[in-house]
């Protein structure tokens, strides 16, 4: 039976969380002392019981129960998942932040990064692909599993040319690399990020700087990989040296390459995903950790894209799924987008 402090956490301020549970499950919940009684259809009553059992476990392990955590826990219970196994998995703890996965897909992604030398994280905006990769990189650096972190992304502009931006080359590419700095600041704080950058433990550079290098004892994150060319992707993957780990993140529905240029992310040979030590994890709208409306927007674009393929109106070029012709000899499943799932996924 929960104690008084735990009951306060479960119910929320002015019973806010209790009212959310009642609305979500169409149930009447009566609280008497430290007992919670549920009146609802049998299936819904069982789900509410499972929900509160999970919430108790989360609260006992130090989780702050708020509207976001409650909604995520409800979604997982509805899908038959175990929230206490997901939301208590620490990726990294720093003075500035404790980073944990917030969905089953995110946990699978984090575990793939931990187990494999190269991990591809594919999914729409807001699913935590880059952020979790950065957190894993910082954790590896703290554990001295690597000597440095290298963060890179292709400098692909949408309508503006780099030459029209003021400053030297580093100033020109800074807007493209800024999201990587922002993630570091959030995980470590500005001061710690500055110290690591000054001593060379963190390097942020455009993808073009990777050519000709062999990267040893490093954790490398390639962000926005859908905007690489096939040649750039091959170049990047063949830079990985001894003691290094790489994470490649991208969203195949937001390719900004000009004209009919092929994306290096959608043309990765399927045989690569069958190699030991390589994993590919797909994230979806259920893994979105931004405002709840973002997940609905992603689903709406997915539906619009499907309608367009059946003859409806195409969505905007920058957001629709791009059809790519697979290399000769590739499996039929590779004809659209990312090749089929391989070992280690």
C-alpha cells in the first residue's frame, strides 16, 4: 500500500493526475486513505491497475510524476509495454541533466548504440535520435571508453548558399552545426562543454573535414545523414578506426539535396546491415519527445504521403518520403528508402 508521500505523487496537485487517468480510461476512481479503488469495464480496470503499479515503481525509483510522464506511461501500458523497464534506464547522469529513454523505441536505440560499433538511427523529427546519440557519446567519454567525441553533419543549405553568409569557413558552417552544440550544452552545461572543446575532447566539424582521416578511439556522430551523398556516406563509414564507435542519424522524409541527387542514407547497401557490429533502429511517432502535437503532425504527413503515392497530391518536397531506385542486385525491399533490417537491429 503506498505511503502518504507516494499517494500525493500518484494523484498530483489538486488530483490533476487522477483526473487524467479517469478521462483516459473512462473510469471512476475513488481514493480512500491510501487505497485506490477503480470502477470501470473489466479490461479498463485491469489497465488502470497495471498503470498504478508502474507509477508506483517509477516514483519509488525517484521519477518525478508529471503530466508528460503520466501520458507516456499510459501509452506504454496501452501497448502492453513495461514503462518501469524503459524510463529507469540511465544513459548518462551529469550535474546538468539525467538522460533516460522515454519510449521503448528509444531504449532499443540506446541499447543498440551500447552493443554495436556502428548504429543507424532512422526516424522523424523529435524522436531523440541526435540527443540520445550525444548523451551516449558523453557517457563513453566520461567512462574513458573513448578519448574524444567528433560531431559532424553535412552542410546542405535550403535556398541559401554558404558563400553568401558572412565570416570565414567556420563561421559559415556554424549555423549547420549549432544543433549539435545545443545538445551538448543541454547535457553538460555551457561551462563543461567549453572546457571539453578547448582541450580538444570534443570536435564539431562539417562532414567534408572527415575525408582522408582515420578516426581511432573516438565516438563519432553523423547527424542529418539523409543529406549526405552516397560517396560521402561511404567516405564516412570507412573513416572508423580501432576503438571507435559511430552513430548515424537521419530522417528520410526530410531530404534537402538538390534536384535528383540521391541520399547516402537511403542507398546504404543492405549487406552492411547484415554485418556483425552494425545495427539499424527505426523510430516512429510514438517515440516523439516534443510537444504531443508533433507526433500527430508526423502521422498526418505519413498519411498524406501514402495518399500521394496512390495518386493523390504530393506533399511538399522537403517533407515527403523520397522514392529511390536501389542498386542493381539489391533486395526488393530496398526499392524504397532504407534497406531491410539486418543483424543487430
